[in-house]
């Protein structure tokens, strides 16, 4: 109700890290001057100011995010046990911290009057880079994880589906944060551990594991001949959080090839994001008209088309998609300097290609998606039984 998300069972939030230091390493805790998020630390090295803001402080779980100028909440501080003097000052996200330090400017070759703005996290930066702060589209990022991002006008939380809103760096709005768990990491696992592995069967490593991917799996028909990949290699998050669930392939036969498995991995990650995207649309109370696709996974045009077919939505594959978050930061900086309006920011999102959904595949993928969700629910108890005692 106050912040937006509860402490995570995984301990992956920053509050858990601070509490661990206090309880397990009290000597280090006492020597700590300020707890800073990594991006705030970089901003401090550039500007000399150890501060945070409404965006970068989100995973500390200590701010009242019901208002656009949040402050640390007294009850949250009391419950956390973290001393307030060890927390950084909260500053506006749209006001510069000052010019870059002279020694940093000299080392990096920057002008002495270059301004440093407060930092934001990668999900927020990617959302800006996809212009998901406005309009009726959503952004889907496939990096190591998969994330679906769109906007809402006020703070809201859906604990049952693991959906939260976090402060946006633009205006008084919020971004929906929908973390799907492993995304591109599942593909990396498949290629590194199963296709191009170095193990007891031999050394099959390639310098570029991804170059042959689209060519190898393109001949496989949509649906991978019924092979279904479950992508939860590190547990599931949105819309059904469970740290005990794991991944796997279902419905293999003697005709199944590595090419089938490769396409099934791409489809399985897309099925998972379809599950997430449906809940995001309901959470935002808005039909999503199209998706902007970015992150390293968006380098694959085949994957972009698979997303379009499985979501049955147009997918706009961004140009140089691996730099979408960096581009978002640049656009945000120009906006805060007064050089770009929100409309101009949206117009500067570069789309390399638009992939239209193929209606003839809708029925096939609808049926497979239903089995995908059913496989999660039916196998949940099996995974829990197999993973008794695991740390997740």
C-alpha cells in the first residue's frame, strides 16, 4: 500500500542486502556511510553527490511511492531496522546533480560543463527507449530476463500476479514492472550447454553461438512439431511466482531434432511473455495494440516474428535493440534539458522492421499456449517435490 512491492522471498531486493550486512556483517554495516544502488554509485563518481531519487531507490523498499516526490516512510524504516542516516538523500529525478567532476571530465574527455542527471534502473531506461511511457503499446525486452513494460497513471499493485508499478522518470506517472524470469538466458543455456558445449562428449564451442540460430531453426514449422519448452530455469515470476519451478522440454519423439528444440526455446519464451502481457493489459486496464521489441534477443528477426505470431499483435523490432536502454537515457537527458518534448522523444524511437502476426497461425498457437499454462500448473507440485531443500 505504501511502497508498491513487498520484500521478495528470493532476497533479491536491496533491502534484503542491507539487512544482511547489518545482521551478518555488522562491522561492514557500521563502516558504511551511505547505501547506494549501483547506478547511484556511478552518478556519485561522476558528480560527487551520494544521492538517490524516486526511480533508483525503488528496490530499497523504503519510500512512500503514493506521491510523485517520495520520502522515506517512517514505518517502513522502523520495520526494516536500517538506520536512516545510512540512506542517501532523495533528489528530483529531473534536476541535474551538477557538472561532472573536473578530474572525471578530463579522464573521459568530456566538457567541463557537462551536466550529470540522477540515475534510473535498466527497466525504466528501456521503457523510455521504447517510448512505453505513453500510448497504447507495450515494450518487451529480451535480455538475460524477459520484461514487459507499459505505463499507468497512478501507483497500483497486484500481489497475486506479481505485478507492480514503479515510478517513471517522466512526469508523475508510473511504469508497470512485469518481470517474466529467464528470457534470453534460456536461449543462451540451450546453445552453450546443449549445442555448443565443451563437456565429456567433446568440444563443440563456437566463438559466436548465435550466428547460426535463425538459419538452423527457420525450416522448422511454427509449433515445433508439438515440442513445448518450459523456460523457468531459475523459477517463475510474473504472473505466478514460484522459486521451485524449473524448465524442460515436453512432447519429444524420435523425430525431434536440435532444430526443433531451438525453435521450441524461442516459442517457449514468447509463450511466457504472452502470459505476462495478458495480465499487464488487464492491470493497466488498456488493450495493447502493438509491442516494441528490444534487448539482445530482438537482434533475431525470426524471434520477432515468433512473438508477433504468438501474441497476435504487430511487433516493432527496434534498430540496434541492444542499445534501447542507453538510447532511452540519452532521450531522457535531452528531455530534462528542455531540448526534446515527449512527442519528439516518441518520434525518435527507431524501428527497424514491423512484423505482422499471421492469422493462420492463431489457432495453433492458442492451443499450444493453453497447454503451456496447463503444463505450469500441472507440473508445479512435481517441481516442488524434485526441488525440496533448494535455496530458491
